[in-house]
């Protein structure tokens, strides 16, 4: 079966712009989570969506937002981009409970210049 | 709060050497524990997991045992291969798909 698909794979944006990243989970997975990965901070949890509702949120400013659609696809948006937002953004999907673990996508590499 | 601490890398080994990557955790409640592996340019892949104390997760020759008394989940492999070169992440989850990841340990295996 198809894995978790993230688009685009690479993105270059200018400071102050906004960006939208997309994630299509594995068919049947209703939970989608987003992580930011940087060399300095490692993997940091952004938020998790289940059945179109945000169920968990990490400690990121309000510039970071997300949503989930009825088909479980998810988008995350970052407004007013800063240089420090340059990172690999990873999406992960799973069934409803944490016991099974995630399946991650390959990520979107965002560079802010 | 909940957290994971794993040994810093990089770890450099020769092929067929024994591998141990240490991982300890702090958690409220009863977490599930995981090891993930990340190859260059890719996302993370689930390597193995354990959901309760004394469980042993295993996959592709890798093993880790959930030790509640020492709050540890060390990753081991008896004989590493060059293809095992990657970054390994220890992680825990206590609720609703909120995971806490360690900082990652880079493994370099030389032929």
C-alpha cells in the first residue's frame, strides 16, 4: 500500500512569506502528526489531528497552524516565515492509538532565505 | 515532564561489531517505547517497539528490552553491517500519538 506522501519535497521561501505543506496519510490512518526536525533542536512535535480535530499541540507560536480534511489529508501552514523556520518538516500517520507507532513521510525540506 | 535521553554520537564501528545505543526515559504513566531509524534524505522508519515492561522488541537483528526498573530501552545488534549506517532515534509515547524523541545517535559502520 502507498506510504505517507508529503509535497513538495523541497521549498525555498523568503522571510515574511507564508507556506503550506501537504501530507497524505496511509489509507485508513485517521491520525496525522507533524514534526519539525532541525540539527540543533532535533525532532519537535508541532500538532496532531484526528478526524479533522486538533487533538494535541506542541509549543510552537501561532504562526504555525494546521488542519485536516475529511479524507484525513492534512496541511500545515507557516505564516510570516523566519530564518529559524528552515527545517525538515515531517508528517506521520497512524491508526487511532499510539501503541502501533507512526509511519513517517520523507518530509518537506523548507529553506527560508 | 516526559523526555528521552540517548547517547550522543557519532558511533563508529567496524562491520560485524556489536552495537549498543543507550536510551533512558522519564515518563508519567506507562509509556510505549520505540526505536526509529532515519537514512539520509528520508523520513523516520519504525524499527521496533515495546508497549509494556519486560517486553522485547526485535526486527532485522536489532533488539531492545523495556526495563521499567532502570527506565531504559537500549538498542542492541550482535553484528552490524555497513547498510546499518543511519541515525537512530529512541522515542516514547504516553498518549494520543504525542511522541517524545531523543536527539538521535548517528551510527557509522566501516567495512
